[in-house]
C-alpha cells in the first residue's frame, strides 16, 4: 500500500500539527522510502506526524 498525499486526507491530518505545507513529495514503494519536503514549525512536529499517520511504521522517512 502506497500512502501519498493524494490517498491520505493530508489536509485534515496536518491541521492537527503545525505543518503548513507539503512542498515536494517522492515515495518509493519498492524501497519503502518517503522523501517529503515540508514547511513546519519544527522537526519534532514532522516526526510526530510520521508516527501518527503510520508512515514511519513501515518506511524510512
């Protein structure tokens, strides 16, 4: 299963965090790697977002 901003209700999820915008996104399903460029208040918020959205449970972020 590939989670992308299009498949997730990303706007609803980011409302709970101080993530202002996802600027760029690359996802490699075969390598289980997410590379996203985001505008956020700090790195801990991004880390918590990845944990809560379950992206970090089976991917490198």
